[in-house]
C-alpha cells in the first residue's frame, strides 16, 4: 500500500452501486479501501477485483482459522486482487505463519485487540503477547485503535518499523491527526466519509488535517 | 438441523462442480453440509443457496468481529439460505449476542477452542469461560474436537442440553463412535468422505458405526 494521503476508506456498505460510487468519488484522497465479508456476501467476491482496479483493496476478513483454511482464504483474496488481508493473531503462530506464507507480495495485518466492549474480555489481555508473535511471524503491520492513541504508542514500541493501521476515526470519536501523531501510518475512516453529504470534500478535509501534523 | 444420521459433511473443497457432486452423492447419509469462506471466495455466496436446496447448510465462517459486523455477516449468510453459522466466542458477549439476535430461526454455534497447535496459545486457556458466555448469550451449541473426547465431556458439563458438533473425525484421527459416545450430537467429517474413492459408501459406513453406539 502506498503512503500518500494516509487514509484508508472502510467501505462498510453492502450496496454494490453505492460502494463503487463512493470509492470513485474519493479515490484521489485515499491510499486504499478496506472491505469486509458483508460486502462479499451481498455483492460477491468479484467486488474485490472490481475495487482493485480503482485502488488498493484491504480484505478485512479477520481470518481466524486453522492454518490450512487461513492459507486458502488468503490465497483466495489475493488471487481476486487484494493487496492486503487482515487476520486475527489469537489463533497463534502456525495460523499467522500460514497467512504470511500465502500472501506472497500482498501484506498481512494482524489484529491484537478489538475496540468493542467484548474485546476487553479476552483480546485486550493478550494484546502485547500477540504483537510479539505477529512480529516473529513476519506480518507487515498491525491494527491499533485511533480511539486510544496511547495504545498506538504501546504497540509501536513492540513492533518497530512495521505499519500500524488505526480504525475508529470520525464516527467512533477518534482523531485522524492524533492517531498519526501517536505513530499510526494510516487511519481507517468509514461512516464519516461514506455517509457524508459530500464524501470527496470530507476526505479532502481529513487529508488536510493529517498533512498539518506530518 | 435434524438429528438423523448425526453426520455433517465438511465440504472443504473449492471446486464448485466437485463440491456439488459429492453433496448430491452423500445427501441421504448426512444431516448437513459445513462450508467455509474459501468456497465462497471461489464459487460465490450463491453456493450457500444452491447447497441449501439439497441439505442444511452450516456456514463455518468463524465470525470474529465487532457486533455490527457480526450482525451483517450472520444476516447475509441466513438470507442466502444458511441454517446455522459458526462464530468465535473470544470476541465476548456483545458480539455473541449480536450473532444470536441476527440468526432468527437459524442456529449459532460457538467455537471455544481450536484443535491446531496454535490453538493452545490463547483459545485453550479460556475455553471454559467462553462456554459459559456462550450459554449466557443463547447459542444453540458448541464445537468440540472429536480428537479429544474428554474435552467433549468437559464442555457437556458446562452447556447442559445444548448441541455439540465435533470436527476431526477421519483424516485427523478422531473416531465418530467415540465422539458420539462422549456426548457429541453430530460429528463433522471432511476428507474421509469427500476424498474417498466412494464417498457414498464411506458416509454409509460412518453412519453405521454411529448407529451401533446409539
């Protein structure tokens, strides 16, 4: 993924037409688009390919399976045009290594903790351990919440120069400039852009906010 | 899902034609077919609908996301024809409740531990806690490994009359009759059936093996 505007659009939209339109509107202001399974279930895996013609596609599939299934999912996503796949780290070393091995030139990002309330029950307890395992397995980067910039800095100390993508900017309350200042490489913005009256203008404003702190 | 032959076919096959053929061959010997994301990525989400015309479909999507995304994935699978969806329990109560709420009359099965070596690092440590949370959230049942029948009995003590599906029968070394004897409601069999020279005969033999211990 290029590092230009530092913005990843979370395309949490299941209507194919609307999804394609918003990406087309904002494509010059984003480095990539992040899609999840609901869009695949509604519009089919062909959407990965279609979107990949406009921008880099990160498949936020939160893959959490045994090594062989992880391999098949990552291979399937990459062969459809994905530039990156997001996987869970709690499945352990063998599953993470299978993801990295299957990705080829595509990137694997690991989730070490989740930002919803239920994330506190199990994932938050093991976040640092999972980050260490991710580094050992050769992932390209990690996901860390923009809503808690101090956690971005914590993860940064463990992972060195690997990348950090930060979700939670905008509708969930996180600030793009604070996340980037805390060490994030990219911020992930969803509703704030795709539900905006003027997605292109909103994306451009966030781009300017980020440029001001670089 | 009906409880007749007690066999669920794990359709870990990404070739659409082969997948449909084997299900058609063995349909009278199975209670359901279990599919995973690799088949959706290769053959499209329409496969859920197509298979649901032949037998019950369990979407083994190992859903592990924030509540709203969990809801969208479960709704998407059920609207395509799934009778059940498998989700991870490690995402905590709110995500599990979202799955159960979105399923309607379809069933939610929760994963509490994973059988691959990496499963020992995090999931096995919290399996009992996750089973308790699953019961509290109203899941229909749980996944417990046929390769370790003592774990089926452990989970049974926590979950009461809820269902247990046991993967790992056949190629991975688990015995169908031992799993059923230990308290499993259904065994999940993959390669032993779909890679068999005669899938129908193999399925029938496993069915007989199970009947002998019922």
